[in-house]
């Protein structure tokens, strides 16, 4: 899935909601993303590389899980989402 970089703007009383596949950087420099299946991903413990075209590559892989197990596991490479 081709992702989309968006500008993240703090909202009064909460956070801006992202659509599936979107990602962005907050004013404090931290990155957030919404996986292709709609789960929020905090990327603060990942290395994020910004490319000249505005896309990003995230390492290591992105794993969103809860106590029942993985909800999404995969990669975001030059703005393209790929599930493991």
C-alpha cells in the first residue's frame, strides 16, 4: 500500500486522527503512523529516515499488538507499507 505523509497538527483536547496508511511528524520531532488496517503506531522507538521526496523509511519493522497478539506487523519503506 502506498502511504501518505501528512502534516500533524495538535488538536484541542486530543490528537489528530490519521487515516489508514498515513504518517507524519509532530512538532516535537516524534513520528506517528496509521497502519494499513487502521491501528495507530507510535514510532518513537524506531529509526526514521526522511527521503528527499518526503517519504520515510522506518526500522526496525513496525509491530502493533495488544495482549491477544499482533494486530499488524510489517515495514514502511520509502512510503510504501508492506506486511510481514
